[in-house]
C-alpha cells in the first residue's frame, strides 16, 4: 500500500501505509473445541498491535499448530507470551526481525 498514490482530485495526491493483524479461523482446524470467532478476532487484534509496535506498515498473524488446542480465553488474558510459543507467528518484517508485542506479552 505504501507504493500506491491516492488521487484526491485537484492535483492533490496522498500516500498511506497500512498495518494488518490476522489469525487463522478456525485457529485449530482439527480441534473438537475450537476457539470462537470472537476470541480469534481478539487474537488478530493483538497481532495488529504487534505490527504497529514493530514499526508499522507490516503484517503479523498467527496460525494454530498441529498440536493441541489451548484455552485461548485464559491465555490471551494471562499468558500471551506462552501462547505465542504454541502458535506459528508469521510476519512481513524483514530479515527475521522479531515482532515487538505489546506490554502484556
């Protein structure tokens, strides 16, 4: 998006950047008790803030691994850093730069 100019008319052009957070839904495709879509959106929101904290103009997302499903509600509130170790984090950050998660991570 950074490379796209938006024509506002009357000779005015605008450039913007975009940060995106996403989470796969269902997070754990084969789990019997998969997290609700509301919790998945909350996780995607945390990814959005991770993208913004990491310098903006990037995307960050998570995908459930083939392991067991976790109690997403509890882990989002009390053990986000631990939860991240059990998910596959994907990002557009260059050179393997780590995501800067919010203070709760």
